[in-house]
């Protein structure tokens, strides 16, 4: 993990959990032509902990963003689901209900 995340400290961030609908046991779509996703969001403030790890604190919980998702952190692009958060991160989930 070589990415410097200090610029996120204290900033508002939206975690967007994305789950592929109708996925197979390997998390792949069973219908490539009509693939759809479910989304769930977590809004909070970024906190850098244990040198170099990002946690999002908000909505009564703390979520540690997996390092594999760090490359998917972006400034707010105006998409409605992100709301007024300054940054967002997309995280693909599989095998759980959203």
C-alpha cells in the first residue's frame, strides 16, 4: 500500500457498496446483456489510522476501506447517490445482502 491518503483526513466521504444482481458462485453475472447492480451507501468522515489505512466514521459505525479499493477513491463528480460528500469510493461486494 503505497498510496498517501492524508489528504482525506476529516473530509466527508461516501462509500458506495456495489453488488451484482443474479451473480454466480464466483461473483460473475449470469446475464451479461442485462447486468444490474444493487447499491448501498455509507456517509461519514475519513480518518487515517494505523499508518496508511482509511476508515470511514459515520451513521453509527466505522468501516475500514480495504486497501484494494484505494485506487477507486475519487472526488465528488456530481452523481446524485454521492450527495454532498467531498469524495467517494466504490467497493464491489459479493455473497452478502445489501
